[in-house]
């Protein structure tokens, strides 16, 4: 699968880069997210999502990814993920 449209600043997608993974999850269609899961595995997606949060998600997408893709049941600081919140969250 070509992930180039999510990494416009690089010539090649780097699926080891948390930024690339977050961009695909926040902007991709469900089939692209499922292809990402097949390529790198759900364990890697979950690890990146929880350990390297990025402020690139709209609230509906964040809730979907959190509940249905990574199936996170723990409390999570939404401000670290939502693009419309303040950057200075500590």
C-alpha cells in the first residue's frame, strides 16, 4: 500500500516513524488503517499510539481510534491527541 499521501515531506513512507503512523490513523480511510495494521501489526500501532501521542486527531477520529482500533480501556489525556487543544499541556 502506498502511504505517500500521508508523508508529503518525505519521498518514502517510514512505517517506523510515529508521525507517519499517526497521520495514517488520523487521516486515512478504514481500509488504509486496516492495511497499516496488516503491515506493522496491532501491537506496534497500539504502542506508538499510547507511547508517542501526536496532536493530529479530531475528536470523533480520536474516539474511534481509541475505542475500536487500539481498544484502549484506560484513561487517556485527550489533550495530547486532539489537534484543537492548546500545545502547552505539560
